[in-house]
C-alpha cells in the first residue's frame, strides 16, 4: 500500500491509525532517511495505542519503553547499532517476542533479526512535491 501525505499531521494520523490496529507481539519496521518523518509517525502510532506521554526517538538509549496505553510500546532506534549482535546484549528477543508492540526505526540495519511477519513501513521525502510531502510504503498491514 502506498500513501501520500502532505503534512506532519497526516503522517501522524497514519501512524495513529496503525497503532489502533496493532496486536500484541507485533513488530513494525520503520525505515527512511534522516528527517523523513519516522518520529512523527512513531508519535502517532503511540497515540493510537492510547499512550499520552511524550514520544522521542531513542537514538542514544536504543529502546524506549512506553506504557499507559492498551499495549506496551517498545520503540527502538537501531541507527547506532554497529553489529546485530549488539541487539543480543539488550535482550531484544524479550521485546520482539513479548506481549507488547515493537516499533523499530532503521530496521534495515538489523534485517537478519526481523521476523518475516513484521509490518514494513518506509517513509520517503520528495522535495519536488513540497517540504512536507511524504510517501509511505506499507507492507503487511492495512489502514
């Protein structure tokens, strides 16, 4: 599925709609260049789960846990992972195969650890269509 958005709010709303449908044990892979809108999407996704606390990209902590919604959210940013073996040290399997929902930014860096059934979301910018235009390519989920 390909969706075009023309504002941060629209990108947020797509994330929120997917968050509302997320099931326990689901993994959502979120890829795209720096500044593509991954964090905006993640904020909407968290809101869809009923999480009201502020969501930020966990670049330096690798994983941020959010509760208070209908499911726990484990928000990964693996941009700084040099080797997938580093994920073993943080116990990624407990998150990936637990009862919460995982949202993994930069998942292409740990591709070999991502289960086949994961939902894949790629966000890209097309500046010729405007600064706020985003193209979201979603595989494995319906909105």
